[in-house]
C-alpha cells in the first residue's frame, strides 16, 4: 500500500521542478536571451537546467529591485554600477559552491516557502505514519524487507548449552520460511508441510521444532556441539503481513514545505577618491566597478564559509572511526602507498550517512589544506585545472565526486555530505532572494567613497545525519 501512496508524492515533486524550469525558460527567452546567450546553453543540459532556472529567477529578483529606482536615482547615485549588477550576478550566482553542496531554492518575495524531502522511519514494524512523524528520522532495521525478521535466542551461548529457544517478535510466521542461523550462516531450515507443526533440520542440529498454533508460539533448536561464548544464535523468518498488515514497517518520505524570510548579509566598500581619479586616468578602469565586483566575490566567499560552518556544526565532532593515521608503518612502504588506505575511511564516511539516515551516501567532500594535499596521493584523485580560489572552491574530484577546499576548516579534517538530484532532497536548504543589493555611492568631505552591498537569503537545516566529519591524524 505504501508504494501506491508514495508514487504521487514523487511525481508531484518532479512536476514542480519541471514546471519551474519551463516557467523560467520562458522568461529567459522573453527577457534575457539576447544579453546572456550562454545561459541558454544550461537549459539544454538536463543536469544543469534547474540551476539555469534558478539563475533566471535571481535575475528577475535583481531586476525588480533596480526597477523600483527611478532613472535619475540610478544615474546620479549609483553611477555605472547598476547595469553591471546583473552582469556580476550572472557571473557569480551559478558558480556558487552552495549549488554543489546543498539544495538551493530561489525566493520570489522576501517571505516565501521552500520545499524539502525528509525520510521518517518507524522504529518498529507496527509503527504508522502518525507515530513515526512524532518519533525521529533515525534509521531502523525494523523497516527493512517488510516481512523479514531476525530474532535472537533467549539463551546465551557459553560452550555447554545446546538447546536454544526463541520468542517470535512478529506473527503469524509463514510456514517453511524459518532458518536457524549461527553467526549469520544457515544451519537448519523449516521442513513443515501442514502449517501446524514443523521440523527444523540441519547437519549441525540434532533436533528442531516449531509450533504454528497461535501464530508460532514456540521455536526450539538443539545443536550436536554446543556453540561457544561469542557465537550468535538467531532465527530468520517471514511473518504473514496479509494477516497482520499493521506490522508492516513504515518508511515515510515526507515532501513538505516551510516558510523562509530573506535576511540581510551586508558588507561595506570604501575607496579613496584620489586613487579613483588616478586609476581612471592612467589605467582606464573604474575603482568603484572593480571594488563592486570584488565585493560581490567577497559576499560569495562569506556565504560559502557560513554554509560550511553550519554543515560542520550540524555534523558534530569528527567520528573516531573516520580517523585515519598518516603514520607510515615500518617496512618497505612509501607514503603514497600507505595513503591508499585513506580510501577505506572515505568509504566509511559515506556508509555512515547511509547507516544513520537510511538513504543517501557521499556526494561531495570539503577538505582542509593538509587533507587536500594528502588526497593527491589517491589513485582516483583528479586535479581541477580551472581553480578559482575565492571562498570555498573546487580543487578536484575523487572517483567522480567533487572536492572543495575550505581554508577555514581545520587543516587535518574533512567533511562529506549527501545532496540528491531533485530539489529539496538535501539535509540543508539555502533560500536566496537578492544576490547583490547595492546602496547609493556617497562621497563626503573626507574624500572617501562609500557604498554598501548585501545579499538576502535564509537557510535551514533539515536532516543533520546527511553530514559527517572525519580527520587524518599524525600529519607532518
């Protein structure tokens, strides 16, 4: 029943994304096609069409802000910077690292709603939607393979006990589906033929019975040789969900919304009027233009740093099992050979996301400077030849996953996270309204030019489990 409920939700999400892209593509063709023809190429690429649509929405927001000012105000107070704001936006916005790390959604007004996808798991097989919503997003094995159950023996192996009994957690049990397991390996199977009583037989067993009356009230197996301390004795079976549909596990993929409000993130720009006159006369460039572009890049950098700071905070301290020692063991090992072992740590980090949340694995890595140096040893590391070292920036890929360098991250640490392909499928939402807001230029009797710039956005953490931290110890 769950699949019939879930399909329309997924289709609704896809349709919303397609509708948004189509709407923004139409706006692009009507307003921006002649000025930003290269942006149109992104719409032709299915993997980049959504980012192109978001860029068009930001251009619309920026244009709406500028159109509220009359021509005299723009000419006398903003100078030439106003028309160039859109050019700056076109260059800076699509290249933000946020698009690679988290879900970015554009706002149509100061207060808006954004969409998100969040998995919510029942912690027992008979836990429904209302219960799971009130519970947590922590993954539980109770939701796996709906009818499959593994129960432990009541007795604990000690080298002398041969007979083990079990109390089924879920009933009724489907006849012939019981397997007796020792350390996860089958040692006996149910040979029932009448669905009333059954015999669990196997080479390692001398006896084994199951009584189905009352939904399998008893299961017992006897070994020829007593299992030793540390052995794990369990039974695996399928319960009949047709008789007990309430016992089917719950995995609810919540597609929902929340309200966001664009908040100001300002920056001051100052320059000497004397310097402006000299550079304009001898070097033929406008200081205000240059500083405005530099300011926009600085706003991008500050947003990048704010984002990765947030992600590190929600990920928590580096996990102990995600720590790799750079100390090369004694023997004929080169440092680059030992470094290959770091690959397993990265796999563990990816699996930690899957184990914690139940879906998603590593989509990217953000690393400190020493970790970046160390990763160049890895066989699957590919350096990015087009680095733009502003804020958090891409330095390469590892097995196709992008690697970003963050100068503010501890040099020996790395951060990894999951980002899905559809909008809203991320543990963190960045909602953007106006990418570059500029105040009028002011020059007072101190002959210092002043301008304020800002970006307006909001941000929310959705699923902290999508982000994990690790480190490399003993770095030289």
